[in-house]
C-alpha cells in the first residue's frame, strides 16, 4: 500500500492505494482544510500549522511514519523534455545538469532527476525523458518539515510528472486533444495534450473572486493562450474540449460561459475510468477527482 500526500493552498490531502494495470485503486482518502494564508501559491508560509496537522494525522494513523510519497506543484521547478539514447543513470543526470547549466548560475544549488516518458517507445534505442531541476533547499525544507512531525519521505515528485504518468493509464484520452486544468484557490495549472501526448503547460494566478464575471473573463483569456499555442504548432489536431478539476458543482456556470466564449466544450471532470475507489469512499469521488495530484502520485 502506498501513501501519497499533497499540500495544496487549501488542504493537506492524503490518499492510500496501489497502482493497477488500468490505473489506480484508492483505498482511503482524507483532506484536512487549511486556514487561508497557511499556504500561498504552493509555498508554505506557516510551517508550525502544517507540522501540527501532520503530527496529528500521524498519531491518528492516517499517515504512516515512513515511506511517504510527496507530490508538489511549484512553478519554480524547471522541466524539459529530452530525447536521449539508452545510457546509464549517472550519465543521464550529468546531461540534465548541463541542460540546466544556465539556470544553475542564477539559482541556488539544484537537484536533478528525470522520468522516462513512454509513448510506445522511440526508434534506434532512444527514449523521451522529462528532466527536472529544483532547488535543493526546497527539497530539504520539505524533508525537514515532515521529519519534525516524525514522518519519513520516501520520494518527492512534481505534479506535472504525476499527471503524465496517469495519462498513460487513460485509454479514453489516448488520441484526444484537450486541456485539463487544476484549480487550487486562486491558482490555475493547465496542461495541453495533443493526440494523447503531453505538449505544453502553463499556470496563472487569477485575482478576481471566483464566480464573478471578471474571474470568467481572466480564465477565458488564459485558456485562449493555450488554444492559440496549439494552433501555432500546426499539429492538425484541434482542441476538442477542456476539463477542470477543482471546481465545485455550483461553478458549472463558469464552464457554460467558457464553452460559449471559447467555442469548445468546457466541463468539470466527473468520471475517470482509470480511477477505482474503495466502496467506503465512493461518496468522496468528486473531492478525490478535484485533488487528482495526490492520486496520480501513487503511480510508480
């Protein structure tokens, strides 16, 4: 059983389950609300508050003491897709380090890692990887925070990689061109998949209050930039639809407005065939889908 944790701007989210051939089986799910301002734009502002909640979750048996998989969504993480031959890991990491050499000159010490992206494989023994560079201090801060709550972290992944891995388990999306967006408080993180393959991602912070005409207008402008990016790629694949995680059912009016403005179907993600739930948490399905990062992080 794998336990995954995601600290959003609004909640500490915990899911336990296992990877299956068809996706993820979720056995348990818990979301603990955070007071506004404790986490802002993915940055933990009040560590004492988070530490206290993590400690209680551990004492209550919701979080085990070790082998936690943490997923983070930080705009400061540097990512790049690279096609490489079949090489040893240390050589690949050295290549990634060279790739981010310019960034390393103006950033603190960076940690490098990668994930192999399998889109049916590449010819000539080469394959595509998602290379990542992230501030070492950020990683150490997360490890220390959890350690202070007597919790050991096994690995840390970024949200982008988790979603791409999950996409590989979703045959209904394999040949689709679409946008999937994740709403977390006033932040929106959107990914574009062209013909089932990840192409582009972008994020923004929306200033207007949710539910207002100004909010819908800014969100429309943001999604329009992704639609225009897709057109600029001349991929011969028009965007078929856009789906949202993080909207409540009473915010479907926003989707209706965006459908009319953008000229593509916009809706809330309500069903996910690659996601299986224990019968005891079936009633929490909409909440779990809204916090998809924590579930997708269960996948190795």
